[in-house]
């Protein structure tokens, strides 16, 4: 499992969440939404990251305890120019 996040998507999170250098964003799965699962995120420090990527000093990561949600998939975060928001996908 890997996290791929475009610079444009990372910049959106940094701006919209008012993130600073050293902040961390956790991605995880929630049990609800389309097909019973949905993406969620929280601004919090990691305790046991499974994967992480740092962009502009901000850490984006998935905890080991949440790796089940991605089960052999990569987390691909791109930016939708029309909707002006990030798009998360398990590939």
C-alpha cells in the first residue's frame, strides 16, 4: 500500500484545513456511505503509521490499524478542477 497525492490536492488540504508545517492528516475508512464504506480524515499525530508521505512539511498518512480499509490497494488522491476539491480513490 502506498499513498499518492498530487501537489494540487495537498495544497487544497493545507489551505482549507489551515495546516502548518509539522501537522499531520490521517486518512481512514468509515463504515457507511456508498457500498457501506467511505473515506474520512482527521488532523492528528500518528502513533503507528502504515504508510505516509510528506508534502510541503505536512504528513499525510494511514495508521496500521486502518490498513484493513485499503486491503492491498494504494490510496490515490488527485484534484478535480471542475469541483475544486480532492478526489480519493483506492486503486
